C-alpha cells in the first residue's frame, strides 16, 4: 500500500480498462495460465483413465494422487525460488522467466517420458515421472504468480489475474477432453506426446514476456557466525529431516489426503494404524478437524526445524530461519496494526462459497438428472465463471482494488440466497440455470478480486514466498465449516419435521412439484417439505457467515491510506518490468 501522501492515480476510462485485456502482458498471462493448468490434470485425473484402461486396480491408481501433494506443499520451496539464481539463464532472461523456462522444460520432458512408458511394465517409473511433473508444475505456478505480481501495477493486477484464470480454465478443458479423444483415435502414448508439445504455449509466453525489473534477493546476515563444517552437516540433516516430516503432515492436511502418511506408517509395519488413519481422514464431519490439525502440527514442525538454537547462532539455523521467517517479518513490518486483519480477511473472504460442498447431492435431491447437472455446471457454469472473472478484473481497473474487494465480499453471500430460491422452485431447469449462472459469476468476480488483493500484499524480494503462503491457507477455515454442511441440512430438516420454530418454513413448499425431493425422502427420513426447509435454512446460514467477510473487508478498507484528495491511494506493486 502507498503512503498517505501518494499522488492520486486517475481512474481509467471504461475503454482503457477494456484495452488492458489486449495488452502484451495480458496475452502472455493467458498463455502462462494455460501452461499452469495443463500438467495439473494430466498427472492424476487424465492419467487415471490411462491406468484404468491398462487394467490397474483402483487402489494402485489412487497412489498417483500423492503426486498432487506437491501443489499443496509448494510454499515450502517458494523461498528457494525467491533466493536462487539459475546459472547463465538468469542473466539473460531475468530471475522469474529463467525459473519459468526451466520448470516448463522439466514438465515437457516428464510428459514426453510418460508418453514413452507402459503402465503395466514400468509402473514405478511412471509414478516417479508423475511426481517430477507435479513438482515442476507446482514450481511453475510459484514463479508465474510472482511474475504476474511483479509485472503489473495495481490497475493491471485484476486484468492479469483474469487472463491467468481464463488460460487455466481452457487448459483444464483441453487436458480433460483432448487426451481422451486422441487415445481413442490413436493411443495414450500419442496423446501424452501432444500434451507435452502443447507446453510450448507456455514456453512462447515466457520468451515473449517482458523482463521484470531487477530482482532483489534479500541478504542473509552471517556476520559473526563461524563456519563449522563438521557440526553443520549433521545439523543440516536433522533440520531438513524435520522439515520433510513436517512437509508430509502439512501437505496431507492442505490436500485432504492421508495416503502419504498411511503409506509411511505401512512401510514401518504399522498397518492397523495406517488403516485407522486413512479411515479417520475421510470420515465426516470430524475429518476436517483432523486435516486442519495436521496443518498446524506440520507447520509447527517446520517452524521448529528453522528455529535458531538457543544461545548459539549456526549457519543452518540462520539460513533456514531467514528463509522461513523473513517473509513473515517483512509482511508484519509493512502492515503493522492491520496485518492480523488482512490475514483474517484473506482466510474468511470466500467462506460463504467454501461451505457449499453438498451441491451435487442438493441438485440430485431436487430431482435433476446427472446429465442436466453436468450440462449446466460444466458448460454454462464455466462460461458464467469466465464472465465473472472478466468483470472482476474490470472492476479492479475501474473502481480500484479495495472497492472491488468490497463488492466481491457481497457477491458470495447474496448468490447463496439464490440457491435458497432454487430449493423452493424444485427441479425447474430455468431456475437451475439462473442459480448456477449467478453463483459462477459471483465466484469468478470475488476470486479475481481476492487474487489481485493478495498479489498487492507481497513485498520486494519475497513475492513468491508470501503469495504461496496466502494462496495455500486462504481456504483452510472453510474446511472446518464445510465439514458441518450436511449435518446442518439434516438437523434443520428433522427440526422442521418435528415442529417448533422451523416448522413454518414447510409452508414455502406447498406448491412444490411432486418429483422434487421424491428420491431423497426415503434416505433422509423426513417429508419433502421438511427437507426443502433444511436446505433453505442452510443456504441462509451460508449467506450469514459471509457477513464476517463483509465486515472484515470494510474494516480493512477503513485502514486503507487515502490520497490527498480523499480518494483511495493506489497500492505500490511488488515489482515492475522494463518497458516493452
């Protein structure tokens, strides 16, 4: 954020805000977003289809989901990306572009080697290649986010965030459909060769991207710390071992998967403990508390691993503590009294959206068919989501980041009330289009505003690390509340059926079509009207908890520095680019 005496920046006209989407940086971001989304789906979802067609069991296939843990744990090596130069390439391409190019080449090589493999004969090698692609893809994401932040001022953050999301969504569609079509017509090997070649879109984006300003690598103060080679090696091994254990626990919590933890226990001969852990990790509603606890425990172990030894400064301790703690110290130094509020806003801004984890059962209970749900959600919903992303980027450019954030804070709670209306209308297809359309526009708008806002918070030298932390943890509180969603619906439906305060809600369903909730009545043990009342109450509840995000958004906005004319002062970008 800028200082109060910053010169006010004139707001762009509608036309100039729209033309941002045609600028070089936005087009580059579209290509980079595509490169970011492509490997994510290819190493698990699409690869699972190949493995299954090759005759492998579901248990074996599920092991490949471990590769996706890299995306949950990327915050752990983000400090290395911020601090490490790549020989020869960094001098020629710049810090961010050199890292992007190396990670993209690694993805291409990994996919090319996967294309030459046979799941039946070389399953172990294919699993290792999947991990390579996942690690490289997660690293690419770290660098793309950092370049996006450093390549634009605040007015362009929304447009670049929107372009990135468009590219990402296009890649998800391509990676989910094209490989299956190619595999049907030719073979899976040809399919993955084509996917490897499509990563050239990202390479073209890197080579065509403007070079960011000189990257600042924060110095680590080793003054007065003597080198002790004989003692440092065992200390490094001990600290890094603790980091690895903490990373496994932390990543398992963030990803909501206990496969890696269960596998480790099994390898130690603790089969029963592994089975119990796997069962507890997926048993609702308490699994969310277990997963959040894993995040806290894993994070605590990593902090412990980086903590300096009491009364003794050592090089491993100084290096690790600087890499882990300096980005947090920088953030709290820059935002001081507002830092806790800002972190709370990031974590709770989209809370109203994250609790909606029972939507497919809701649509089925209403009486919609799987085909109707798929067509409306996957086709119309994606289009509306991309519209919301566009509008979010436009709002950031035209209204400023904080005003756009305030609008986005209202979007989620209000869109949830549309689902309460859908619960009353029943299996009426036009109502489903309206509800999903409003929800996806609102979600795309709010998501773009939040990405732009998190981007504006990062500091020089710590862009990759700080943004990786924000993006890893922003949905964590939603896991806890989302775990209770089904219980709230069922509990409210039972209360409405029994009479009392909720009983009048059943009157809303007097004209409900006969097919609405018909299939769900037997499962729920309550009448259709009572089940509908349970859903209505849940959606009202989901809107009300979104009020917390609205309040926090206003509190943060009130602390926003003002320009001399009373307008919102523009935030200073985390970096810049050379002209071009």
